[in-house]
């Protein structure tokens, strides 16, 4: 047996999520890519200059930047905003 979706049970976004998505869609996905690459570069520089803890801290920014870029791309493709 398969359950059919009821047309009245569509998911709606809250006002905060809608506002955030409208602003995020305006950003270019490239910004997140360059921010990710930049954080890796700064991390490499900090590692080379001996600031190991700062290097690790900044290097961890790359993944969230890429995830934000992916989220931005999905919103653009799905057309939710």
C-alpha cells in the first residue's frame, strides 16, 4: 500500500525562514566558494607561521561556507524563494 500525499498538507515556511531565504538567494554561490578557499588559504598561512591553533580554527570555516553555498544553490534550483 502506498500513501498518497494530501494536497492540503503542503509544507509552508515560517516568516523568518522565508525572509532568510529571500536574502540568501540574492547572494552568488561563488561568494561561498571563494570564502571557503580563502579560509583554507589563511589557515595554510597561519600553519606556516606557527599559529597552529588559529590555523585549525580558521580551517574549520571551509566546510560551513561550502554547505551554505550548497544550500543557496538548492534554494535557487527549487525556487522556494
